[in-house]
């Protein structure tokens, strides 16, 4: 996986988005930290409204 970007498959749209990663702190730590997934779950509705040019900003 490239440093600085995370890919997610969203069940609702089955479309793949690349996350910038800046909003999640250190990228390597984010993938290992359970709070990363918790934050993703909490902000799912916000994320869907924040899709701009294939990028998700949270």
C-alpha cells in the first residue's frame, strides 16, 4: 500500500476511494489503531457528503 493513501471499498456504492490520509494522523499508525476504524464508522455519513473528485475529506 502506498504511503499516504488508504483505499476503502464502500458497500453502498461498491466504488473505491482513495483517502488522503492527512485527516487520520500518521498513516502507518492509523491502520494499526482501532480508533481509525471507529472514526471511519462514525464519519461514514459525513464522508459520503465529502466526496470531491474521488477524494474523501473528513
